[in-house]
């Protein structure tokens, strides 16, 4: 049986006894019996605060919603937002309430996915305040071996990339925390409650565990796998499938010829994936209520599939063939275009980009990161 950290917590009760605990969690914070980590910590220890990431500790907040402090209706524990308009960090007042902060959220192993920065911000804040930090670790659903994409460069930090990770980094949350704590010299008193039975080569389907959506935009394992590449379309005027039942699996726009794009992509014989012409009308987000056409990506071999390279190839195929394609402008004045933040560099907007050379550069950076990260592995 493969168990996450929360299922192994009985071996670590000494860490929590006699301490005021604050918990950062989300709907994926569940044990094998689908009991919420909130409930487990509340019933067995002194849980005095809940810290809410985007979407809320119980998943009842919309994407991007700003939440004020409130009482959790089930436990009565105060909930403090880590997704405020002015800050996404633990404030000194919040940290005064606790002796230890515990983190339990399922990561997807992709640099753009923001929960990992909620964890790293909190780890740094705890280091500054002299508080202990505990990661209830969870397996990486994409495996702990495969690394893809470039390393985020200085000057391109944001909440979709705030640490020099590759796009697909092949580490668990506990391993990322261990690496950052050492490399950034935070020197927080960090504890990782390890998973049991998980091996690095395992992808989520190998574990036999039920899939719990990390967020509504990642409804299935295939979505998480594709997300490494198709999330790039969030930085463009092309729909990434939000507002459909297959976000990040369906890519398109009103001006795309579905059959032509599918034929072009399939002719490249990219490993592990087939492209199917598709028509859709998003219920929200880009092109809400408009008829779109494009492709659906069907993963036929999880191991062979290279999502980042596939996403890059698809993006440039659309850019090359459709003059209406554009990268979106910066979200805020004096900030970088969103595609630069997703890339962690300005490479995608280079008008003379050589795609094969770009991907080879990414492979070299991936190899470099894969070698470096091995020293922080907690699992074989």
C-alpha cells in the first residue's frame, strides 16, 4: 500500500504534542479514508489556526477570490487567508498565534502550480519568525524521475514561478522544501513526514490510489500530465480549454482550422500523444459563449509523452499558421507578459526563435537540474 504523509502521522505525534498548530491545507488534504487533515489535526492536537491558499481550505472559494478571516464552520478554528490582495504570506500576527505550521496539499509537480509557492513562502516566513515547519508529504503524481523544461531565471519570479525549478521538476513537496531551505539558507527547523511505499518511478496510475482533484482545473491525472505543456496557452489569446469539461486537454480559438491543425500535429509523430479535431464553446474564460475549434490532446503512452515539448510545438504551430495568434499583454503595468512568467524567461517571445534549438536548450537545463536535485531525494 502506498501512503501519503498524513497516513503515517502516527509515527510523528511527538512533533505536534504540546504545540499550537497552524495548518495550511486544501481539499486534497485527506487521509486514505477520506478524512480531512483538518479533522485529524483538530481531534488529536491543538489546532489553533487554519491558513487558506487559493480556493480556500475546503475548496469553496473561486479562483483568485480574496478571502477575509472567518471561522471554519465545522471545527470553529479561525481561518486566515494566504491569498490576500496585498500579500500571499504569513503575517507576523498570524505567526504569533502558532508554534508550528503544518502543510498538507497535493502538488502536481509542475512549476506553474501555485500551491508550491504558498508552501515556500510559509517556510521562509517561519524561518524568519523562528517557528517550526512540517510538510505532510505527498507523492508526485507525474513521478519523481522525469524532468522537463528550462530553469526559471532571476528577474522572472512571480506566483507562477518563484524558485529556480524546471517546469516539471520530479520532486515531492517535502523534497522541494528541503532543497529550498538549504539552498536559500533559510535554516528553518523543517520536518518532513514522509510517504510510505512510493517509488520515484511511479506515476499516479501506478499507485492504485483514487484521484482527488487538486483544483477544478485539474480534474484528471491526464490533465495534470498535459498541464506541464498546455498551461503555456494561458499566456496567449488561445483558449486552454477553461470553461469546458476538459481544461488543458482542449486547445483552440474561433479562427483555427481544427482538421488542419490536427493533421499538422499528428504528422510530427510526437511521442505518446494523438491530436483529434475538436469543436467547443467555453462557458467562461476566453471566448465565452463563442464557437471555437482546435485539437484535443489524447495521451496514449504516459511514459513516452513529453508534455512540455508537445505544448511548445503546438503553440508555435498555431503561431506560425494564424496571424490572429498573440501573446497576452502584462497583467499589471510595469510587469512582464504572462508568457514570460510561465516561461521563467523571455525566450518564447523571440520572433526569430529556432524551436528545435530552444527545446535542446531546455533538455540541457533539465539534465543539469536532474543531476542537482538528486542530493535532496527522500525516496528511492
